[in-house]
């Protein structure tokens, strides 16, 4: 007998909306069809659309930014996630220089991540490698991870990885079937000035930083046949240049992640009175670049949020760019805002594509045998976004209008969110092997 049968919903399967019932047993989807197999419980989804649980592949909970620690920890961050329909999050191991340190840092981060109330995973992360790179890759896989994040920037805090190592990591990504996730900005073109205010961030890190470094790495990918995942593409010009010059590898070996903030805002917001709240790296771009990014949404494979939230006072009390905490929250509103903007094409970019690129075999689609992670959507009269349900006291998305809401969020067959009530569930670590 099934544990639960969801009836009367309109369900997103293989890119189309279908009227089908969903049977769930032992946390998995075990039935799809119009019959009503025997079940302990029934949930009536009349008037609701059902999509797979969303995966946010880019969050920073409890991140120590030097001057401040990001305010959402795994517990409050996953509460915010549940309100946004996100049932799986991926955070990052602190950057390590070699395999031995990676292992140590992995278990340290895992200890913190265990308080997650959605399913979770960690990306491996490297900086200034001082050990054997192949050993690093094998250790990553051995720990259940298939992604290694690196930064081409931040030499000032010794987090940069240099070209020779990036090139070799890309070669190894092909050999061992892993993904190299890159924060791409040309480190040498970033302008450092102790007098810059936080709202000078777009001047400090102009879009040519992203564009020139991205094209170089795309060439590395073409030469090596490796796998690169560009995190948080912010610049429409960069994406257009990839389409024009690297169409052959785009979506095949070179994958693009972007974030809601780059579609919804532009650098004019930094000039407003509360501009200090719109600070993150890479920063907001011009209106023209924003429009170009929107126009080329087809070539964005995955949406992440880079959720790294702070309170207003954390931002305001560090007005100088050099000690300002970069980052914003956004996990709770990413889907609804982008669904409104782009329609159903955004669904795969937050579910199926993400699961595939992150090597998650149990997530991302509503199909037999997968985890019963589901989001129930409801069309509602227009309303304004309020305060987030995490721990931050603001969101840059407040007061934007939506006409759809997350009616319920289900993780492995259990409701995390239903009837406006959040019921924490113990999240599970996803192993990618
Ligand atoms: Zn990030």
C-alpha cells in the first residue's frame, strides 16, 4: 500500500503539464497515472500545479566573510528554502590547498551542514594548490562529491587558482568525470582602492573582468575537452560572447549558471539611497547588459541564488568596499520571480538540468523511483513580496509583485511547508557516487 496519493494536480512531466495522480511510498515516487492505487493518505491538489522540488546549487550558509558571518545558518536557510520550494541545497567546503586538507575541511563543514532541514550537498573547493591535483580530484570523488569550485580572483585573500592548475584540473575533469565550477573574474583587471565605497563595487569589478577571463577559460575547455561550470554569470556581454565564439561547447562542456539578481536589477540600484544593500560579487551590470542576459536566457543552463544573506546593519556598518560583506539572500523568491519573468522554461533550469550537472541521480524530475520532492504552486491575485522567512531582516526583492505562490513544499514524501506552516524535517546528505 502506498503512503500517500496526490490527486487532481496538474503535474510537470517531461516538459509538459499532465493531469496525473502521484503515488508515494518510502519517500519515493512509485506511481504516476490516473488510477487510484490503495493508499494510507490522500492529498487533494485541486487547483494546484506540481513541479519537482527545486535545487539551489549555490548557497553560502554560515559563511565567515572576515568582518561578519552570513546570518542564515543551515537551519534558518533551509526554512527560507522551504518557503521558496527549494528541497535541496548545495553549499561549499572551505577552499583547500591539497587532498588532505580537503578531507579535514569537508568533515568540518559537514558538521555544520547537518542542521539542514532540506537535503544538502557540498561542493569541493580548491585554492592555491600545493599538492597533487589528481589526488585532489580522487579525494573529492572519494568523499562523495563530483564538483570542485575554484576562484580565478581573490589573490588578495589567497584564494586564487592560477591558469596552469586550472588547465590541469580541466584535463582531469574529463578523465575522471567531474565538474570544475569557476568563479570567473580577471583578477588583474579588478581595481582595488582603499577609498572605494561598497557602492563602487561595479566600478571596481567591471564587466570586462568577467568577459575576458571567461573567454580564456572557454578556450581552455575547448583545448582540454574538460567540463567547466561557470557560477553566477552576471554580464550579458559575457554570455553573448560565449554564444558568438564558443557555441560548439556551450551546454556540452561549458555550462552557465546565473542568478535572479542579475535579471531583476542593474547597477542603477547602487546609486540609490539603499544601494549598499545591493552589493555582491560579481556585481550588478548596466541596464543594457541586464537586457542582454534576459534575452539570452535559453543559454543559461542553471539558476542558483548565491544566497549569502546579511542584516541591513551588517552592510551599513561596513561602508568601505575593502571590508564590506558581499552577498544577498534570495533563495525564497528565486523561482517565483523567474517563473513570472520567463515562464515554464525556468523549471528545468532549477530542477532537471541542475540534478544532471550535479550528478544527483535521485532528484530533479517527477518520475518513477525518484525522491518524492514536490512543489505545489497556486495562482493568486497579485501581492507584494514581504520579509524573508530566514534570519535576515531584509531582502532586495521585497515589494516586488508576484501572482503565484508556493502552496506547499514536500521533501521525500513529507510536507516541509503546508497551510503556511513550516515543519522541519531532517535533511539528508546526498552522495554523488
Ligand atoms: Zn557564491
